[in-house]
C-alpha cells in the first residue's frame, strides 16, 4: 500500500498511535501502522523495512515506553538511514537512550504532554501536511442539503420535529424529503436517529446504513448505527461501527467511551481500558469514562486504580447550579452558542473551552465554555461576577465565527448584553421573560443537526 507516513510506537501506546493514525488519515495523509498494514504471513522486520523505505516522513509516538523500546529505536535508526523527516510526538518526558539521543536529540519535537490530546493531534496533522505539501485532489464532498426546494423544506420540518421530540411526525416529514430526493445522506441519517429514539432499532440500522452508503465520512452516522447495534446486543457489529466513527473523527471522546462499553460487554477488559483511557485523554472531565474504567480495573483485579477512578468521577459530577455556554456547529460549519443552566441529570457535549477561574483561565476542551459553577459548594458571588466578566471578554476571541447566541436567565442576559457591547452582531434568541421558543427550536432554527 502506498503511504506518506510511517508510524513508530511502543505497543503500550497503541491507543494513542491509533488516534494519531486516524487523525492523519482524516486529513488526507496516508499512514502505515503495524499490525494493521502487515500482510498475513509476511515477516515483521521485512514489512517494516519496506514501509520505512516507501514513506516520506516518520512520526514517533514518544513516551517512556518508546524510550525503552528496542523496536522503536531500530525503526528510528532505519528512518535516519533513509533520510526521512522524523517528527517525535512526545506524550511524556523521558530520557533518551544513547542510541536515540544521537538521532533525536537535535530534532524539533512536538509536545503533547498537556491535555487535551485532540488539540495536539490537530497540530500534528497540520505539521505533517506542511512537510508533505498540498494534499492530492479529492472527490467533491457530498452535499449536506438537497437541491430540491420542497425536499429541503420537508427535511427542515423533520429536524424541527425531532428537536421537539415528536419523532413519529419527524419520520413522516423526513420520509417525504427522501421520496423527493433520495440522494442526500443526512435525510436517511436523521430518520434513522428518529427511529432510534422510538426504539425502532432495525429501522434505524436500515436508514443509517443507507446514509453511510451515500456518504461514509459522517462519523455520527457510524456512531448512531453502532448504538442501534448495541441495543440489540450485537456487540461485534457495534464495535466495528464505533471503530469506523473513530476513523472518521478520532477527536470525539464519546466514540472511544462507547466502544469501551461495548468491549466491557464482550469481557474484553484490556481493550475497554484502553478506550476509556483514550476518552479521558480527549476529555478529562468525562465522568462516565472514569466510572467505566473503574469497572474495567476491577475486572482486572486492580482495586486501587478502580478506587482512584471512582474518586476522579466524583470530582467531575455536575451540580445543579452550573451554567455553561455550549458551542454547536450548524450544517454550514458556523458556531452557535447557547448559555444555559443545567440540572444534575441532563447531558451536554464535551467542552471546547473552559472559563471558570477569576483570573481568566482558559483550558481547551471540545464543545463548551463553563461560565461559572462549582460542583462541590455554592458559587461565591465575587467568583460568579468575575467568571461572567471573563466569559464576556473571551467568547468572541475564542469563537470568532459565532453567528447565533441563545439562552435564558439573568446570567444569559448579562452575557448577551456584554457581547453586544463588544460588537456581536449575530442572531440573538431564546431569552426568557415569556418567550415560547424552546432550546430545541432555537437549535433547529440555527440549522444545528442532531444528535446534540
């Protein structure tokens, strides 16, 4: 197989190496990684030597395990002998062995020590693309929207009904959209998700399969079908589909978490442990990843580690007095922000940015800004005031493409006023005081697709 990048890693770092591979390939970079690309029956050493010879660049996933690995050291030596560009992707600090120090000591390293890993994966993909030059011409992306006006209108009505949890009516509208234009994957995907919400899992699988056939690049379609397989306890099929979702987008923590839960059901505790660890690397606040990793540790008789994970899960339990500004992407790729206070049992997406300290601390996560909130005790008024001010100061810098802003309550109104004062000119909606628009309709009007 022709490839651009050879991935070198110690077997203990396989989950991160898989994430590196998936990220690079999602950016159009062809990778060679063992054992995936070693042909059955072929000697490993021969396969690796040929793969390094063909590659244009080597990425070394560096950790204490890699520092001690004879295989990694051999691959790095081989890469230098072939005059490859080598990018060490450092997960942890570790001293270089003598043979490695002479080769990597003078090379520029890319650090991935501080979480979240997804940010560093994106940076690595950008650096690799810079080294390789422009990506080859790819086929045109599949359209998100039908070119048929009536089909678009039916689809939009179906999505709005889905958001209002009127799933039977949503299915009827989406069916009309499909009859008018059966070429757009989103209509099948959305109808499949509506069937899923009605516990019609066989129909969900059929629709999502059709959507995947039309456009196999949609990570959430693979994830939705995997969840439907899980409901039927077809764990092998679920694991395959979760894996495809990860290949499409390796930066979503819940993909790894959900594959880990399927592997728990298969009693594959070691691989489940790897998945939960990867989910935590991508989103250190994912409470259920800690809880389920604790279960995996217990199955492996690692009682102390299980107790530590349960303690970590308690740290990230949300309280009822926490306000978050959640960042969504709509079908046009624009940012939509909704400020809302969440009760204990509601779910929200993973974070993008986290603004919670009086000093204006910024920690990158995946989908949201915590404006203020304390999981263990009430929020001090001065802390709350400072955090609201920090949110107003930072949101537009962090999300320059935000075009829609919604929310209810005093905190939302103050953030709204502050952002307008700083020049925000986007759509503002859902502000309370007798309004009838609910959060789902706000998202629908701003063209945000389910699932949230």
